[in-house]
């Protein structure tokens, strides 16, 4: 499968509406996390919580190598926060795919001594099945909270010099991710934050998260018809032929249906029927170069 970078997206011409290309969709996709799905504060949490969700959405506000940014939410010891990507998804492309920004800094300017407050990094394509990145407890590699954040006005927040901790979802055997969960390590891995009292600001401090390889989700839309007339209230299912979540809809008065935020991960079976009637079935295909399918289904 070929993968489109933002640069490539800008170079591709605009296609016709029903053959909408990845170029258009990539240009429209915001790479930043879009929603706080869940926040479970741990002991000592509280800092920044009154500014949720906005404070963890959008680009980071880095303070550089010598101090930690205050543009964060403290999870507390053992706390967790789950983010959702809604208008985009993270796909497995070249290099790392996901970046998480904390507020680590070099103690006394010494790059060999980093003030760390770690979090386990977990991802999911459907919000139900979660996978955690492997990590090295000695170095912190594979955890979030290792790297200072330099991103600012003159530094591309997604560029290699921006800082933050980066992850390749291929390490977990995933092609796409729509959910990210950060879980404070709560002493399971040693970090310098354990050694200081931090009432109200304990644990991992989340600033932002983004997709380095970002794409719009897929969409499947169309109409259900009978003898050429639209059918209201028909049941419509979109079923992945591999792993994934089944989606269900009812048609509108116009007979139309729409599935948004679909993983562009290959073949799907599209089915429609009225109660007590046989299913009408069609196969549709979505990938990063075909993110929109329009299909009418004629009931038997």
C-alpha cells in the first residue's frame, strides 16, 4: 500500500466529487487529537484539569530544555487520559506515526539528567481493544515523557526538532489508530518525579499528541432503493472482511445512508434490507488512495 505524505497530498490534483482523492482528504485532516474521551485522575492530579479539553488539543506549548511547560494536565499517580482522533486517523506510514508531548526538561541543563514523569502508551483502532507499546525500564524508551519539547513559534511542532516522544504503530502490528491512552506509571518504572512532592501536579503531564502520518478516515455513503424508489428505514450494515468494528445505520426518508470515520483498511461488505426481507449485498473497498465510496443498493 502506498502512503501519502502532506507534501505529496498538496501535489495531487483535485478529483471529481464521487472519486474524492486522498489529496483532498489529507489536506483537510488536522493531525492533532480532537477529543478527550476519558480522564481518570490519579492521586495528586488536578493541575490544568479546569482547562480540559482544550489544553491537550492542538499543538504543544513547549518550554525547551531547561524548564517544564505549564501548558499541561497532570494525570496524577496512576491516572490516565484517553484521546480520540475524529477528523483524522493515525496510519502506519514511513518512520514514526505518533508523537506525544510531555514537559520533561534537563536538570541544570544536563542532557544526561532528564526530569521525567513517565506514562505507558496504549493505542486502539476501535476504542475497545488496546495494545501497549513495549518499553525499556532502564532507559524509558517506549514510554512517553522522556524528551523535552522545543516546539514553538519558529519550530514545526511535527518536525524532528520539535521534541516529544515518537512511536511507530507497526511495532504493535497495527495499520491504523484512532485512540490514544496515556497511563501514568505510578512507580512501576522509576522516574525523577517520584522523588519530589507534587500535590496537585503529580504524575505524567500531558501537553499534546498528534499523528505524524495523518489521514482523513474513510466514508461510505449511498442510497437504498426498491424499484428505483428510495426506501426509508432500511437497515444498512458495513462489515469489515478482516478484523474491525461492524457499523449499522438506518436509511433516511430519502433512502440515503452514510458511514463516516471508517478505517480505510481494505474490503468491506455493505448490506441492506427491510425487516423480514432478504439482504442485498455489495463489496466495497477503502484504502489511503480511495477514502470515499458511493454505492446504491437495490433491494430484491
